[in-house]
C-alpha cells in the first residue's frame, strides 16, 4: 500500500474530496457501497465512508477492526452528522481503555 485515500458516498459532497487528491467512489445504495469497499480495501490505507452507508454496513465494517489497514472512517454525509461517527469513536475508546474519557457524563 502506498498511503492512498478514498471516500465512498453518495451525493455531490464527496466530489469536494477530489480536490484534495482523494479517490471518490459513488454508491447509490448499501449494496453498491459494500461492493466498492470490498473491492478497494486492499488498495487504500484510509477509506472514508459517509455515515448513511457506515450505519447500514456496521457489521461488515467490523472486519476491518482486526487489521491495521485499511482504516475505515465514518464521516457525515451531505445531510449532516447523524451521530454515528461519534458513537463508533466512543465505543472504540471504551473498549481500548475501559472507560469513557471523551464523553464522560456521569
């Protein structure tokens, strides 16, 4: 791998990433997003995926937690954040550290 970065999503929001040198992959539905992710996983080190697809592919995305690459990161879609990315980050931190250091709301 050479440190390449990609984004999977729908809508015009992903085209902005092209200007930063990120490979963009348009998916019209969950099935296409899964197919693209499976296809590009060995070629890209960092893959952004919009929240609308990340939430639908939660179980599929877990397989990427076991390997160092690719790093799959959920980002808000063009309709804004649904809180999924924060939820995933919070759960990962709790698993790694045993406590919620980011959002500690006792």
